[in-house]
C-alpha cells in the first residue's frame, strides 16, 4: 500500500501496535523501516511527514493486519 501523507499519526501507530505480524515501510531507495520498533517508528513517521512521504510503501506479513490498514485508509482517503 502506498502512503502519501499521514495526519492521524497516533491512530496509525495504534494500528501498528495492534498488529500480530511484521509491519514495514519501504522506500524507493531500498530503506526498510520495521514499524514494530519504536525507534524505527520515529524515523518512518518523520519520513512520512517530510519530503519523501509519497515514496513509501507499507507491507504487512499478516493478512488480518493488512485489513486493519485497509480500513484505516478507507476512513482517511487523503492518505
């Protein structure tokens, strides 16, 4: 899932914390941010809010987790 701009950061991170499997953000440059790590969360959120937010793609290892983000994206179509 491509992400462009997240204004609901707390809600997004709450979903990440509720996920059973791995959740990662990947950049076009090949950077991979493990969102289950708090340190990586800070770096990834800074990237999403900064200039390169439109170059990041979200991946989930669990299908149920992916459904949580799909629901989040449907509720927040500006992302």
